[in-house]
C-alpha cells in the first residue's frame, strides 16, 4: 500500500473502498499520510472494537453505534442488516436511533456519502457476478489456442 500512495501523500485526497481492502490499521496509516478514507469493513477484522461484534450488538432497524479511537471511527448502522463503516473523512454521527415517525430507517449522512461515491461500483460488481458468460467464453477459447502455440514452438526448435 505504501507504493500505491507514494504519489498522493499529503494532499488530503479522499479514498472510498469496500470491505475487501478496509482495516483499522490501514486507516491509521493512511490518516498519517493525510489520505482520508471511508468504507465498509468486516466486523471480524483485526483491530475492530470487540463490542461491535454481531453477537454483542442487538440493534433495531435505524439504530447506530459508534466507537472512535484516535482519528478513526467505526460505525455500525442497522437497516435490513448491519452495515459497518470505518471513517476518518467525516465527523462521527451521534449515536442513537435514525427512524422516522413510521418506524422506517433514515440513512445517516455518512451512508449517503458512501453510497454516492461507491454506489455505481457496487452495482457493477453485483451485475458482473450475476452473469457467467464471461467465464464460459474464456474457458472455451483457451484450449484451441494452446495446442496451436505448442505446435508452432515445437516446429521452430
């Protein structure tokens, strides 16, 4: 990661990422380099607060829990399921309940911001995973090409 961020250190860039890349230690390191981050994170990652684990939290729809350590904030918000974010871009939202008078969950501002920046990437990933045509096409093209290459190589030697 140090090689990837070498050219953008110190400029205050904002980085949005999904849970595959996020971890608290990465956020601490990037914050020291003045690169601010927001992204989903898996609750079992090393460095995540123990009291935010799914077994210890019993959240109702719209509830939000926050834990802050130095300049990184872990946020768990319950919509249809628990959504966990790590942030150091925004100020932490207040803990409590985000529901309207009908009991519907209201998205906190950090969730709206994350969805605005990552929404299209997540939709493309979802669509790409639902189609198998690219994998099937790739598999049948390799065998006919390979014997031809082997044959050409053996003739030239």
